[in-house]
């Protein structure tokens, strides 16, 4: 940890990623975390990025950043297929890791990542900014508190239009595809609501000419009774919505990552069995998801597991197993059973 007067957690970023800019600006006002350095495979790019974002340190390789003793933790926003390798290397270097979603593209990778974190005595978590938001915490409280009875069905969707052919999301060798990018959100929301991983999944996809899934829908069956459906697409208008339906009520939400003060997140609750509602608005504070997530990550390191609001290691392993199974089902056309 930082021994100078400034006790903020010192975060180093692997890769001059687009999302790293949003992360840096999100945490800029934090009193507990700060971004201290950025590493790129190209030192000029690292310097330009550092200048543009006000970050102090710039490195021309990821290895150099991991070797810096003045870095406490790593934020990993590399392409999805590099999450496992570089998060494990960060753990080996004794750094705590906040890794972008999806933590891994297979369940096996996710398990290996958590094993590395345990071996090296560091904290590793998957970043889902929406999970640190008051609306997600409230949704979890409502569901687990029985506000809508036993959850029977849920539908969660996320999509937008992506046309940039050079984007990593359309590159099959980098872990691209609508599921691994957008589908991670509805899959993780389903895991949050279900409290367990699905036992069986079945998926259909439309494929982009690059080979990645461009639009995908999947059904998931859970031992506890929940039947869930998710959809994700790079070929639709921007949308992000979820409907969670139980034996005694329903919740609808936009479960956003970030909620500008002038656009509060939608979280609505209908109690009872009547057909036409009403849905009552649940007031939840608006905030930047990256800041909330990074501050929760800092509390997790300093104070322990009860202070982390995001996905637990079990949840992240389940999410990775589910994503892997859904993709296998979409490719094979067969339902896939996920081992207990
Ligand atoms: N939580 C969220 O709200 C959110 C939003 C968007 C994205 N994400 C996640 O963040 C990650 C990055 O997304 P992004 O849109 O920011 O990606 P991006 O702009 O393409 O950045 C990825 C970075 O990875 C580095 N990299 C290393 N090897 C690479 C390779 N072979 N090809 C391309 N880049 C390579 C590059 O940095 P250098 O060239 O500097 O080394 C590049 O800038 C993804 O995992 C995505 O799922 C999360």
C-alpha cells in the first residue's frame, strides 16, 4: 500500500483502452483511489494517453507496469482473450486486480485466475460498474427480501449498433462477439437474481461475417425453478432493459452502468397479482459506476470481502461457465448442460 501522505490506492492500467478513459474520469474525484500509471505496448501511445488523461506514469510495456513497486493494483481492460493471462501475471507480481468484464471467456480460465489470486494473496474481481450502483443493490435486496415472491421468469436485454469493422468486439481471435461484450450484463444480472448458475442453456445466434455472434438469444434453466431469457445484439437501436417476474410481483429496470444526475436509472416495482400494475418508481441515487466500483474494490482490499458490492468469485466463475455454454449452444444448435 501507499506509504506517502497520499493514502489512495494506486492503480495502474494495462493498455490504452477506450474504456480506460472513462474509468480514469470516473475515479478522478475519488478520495480513496487514483490512477497512477498507464502501460501500452507502444511507449509513445502510453505518453500521449497519459498526457491527455492527466495520468502521471507511462510505460512502454505491460511487464514494466507490473514491476513497478509504486503500483498497488491493476485495472485490466485488455481484449477479452487477454484477461486471464494478464490478470494472472498481475497476481504473480503481487498486484490486486480489477479485471473488466467478462472476467474470462471460459470457466476454466476464471478458475485459474482465482487460483492465482489465492496463491499470491491478492484480491481479484470482475468489474461490472452496474453492480456497484445503488439500483443493483436495491434490486438484489428486493429480490432476496421476497418483494416479488419466488422469481419464476426473467428477460434481460442489451444492444446497440456497432459498425466499426476494426473494433475488437468484431474480432473472433480477441474474444469478440455480442455475447462476450453485451451479453455479459444480462447473464450476470440473471446470476444475481437466480443466486445460482443455470443447469442448462440453449441459444440461437445470427453471425457477423467476421465470425463472431452479432445477435444472440439464450434461454437458461435453473435448479431453483427460474427460467430466464437473455438477448444481446450489435445490430439494434441502443437498449438495455430487464423484467424480473415472481409469484407476487415484478421488477423492471434499465440496470445502467452509469446514471447521469439528470437521467435516473429506472427501477420499478409492482406488488401483487393485478394485471395492470401499478409499477411504483423506486428512487435510487445516480452515480458514476466506475467510481463506485473502484471505491468498493479499495474497501475490499483494505477492509475485507463484506465491502465488495460486485460479483463474488463464485458468481464470476458461474458467469464464465454460462457464457462458455451459451456460445457452445449457439454454435452447435444443441442445449448444453452445465455441471453442478
Ligand atoms: N465496464 C464497461 O462499462 C466496459 C465498457 C467497454 C468495454 N469494457 C471492456 O473493456 C475491455 C476493453 O474494451 P475497449 O472498448 O476499451 O477496447 P479497446 O479500446 O480496443 O482497448 C483495448 C486495448 O487493449 C490493448 N491490446 C493489447 N493487445 C491487443 C490486441 N492484440 N489487439 C487490440 N488491442 C490490444 C490495446 O492497448 P495498447 O495498444 O495501448 O497496448 C488496446 O488499447 C473489454 O474487455 C471490454 O469488454 C467494459
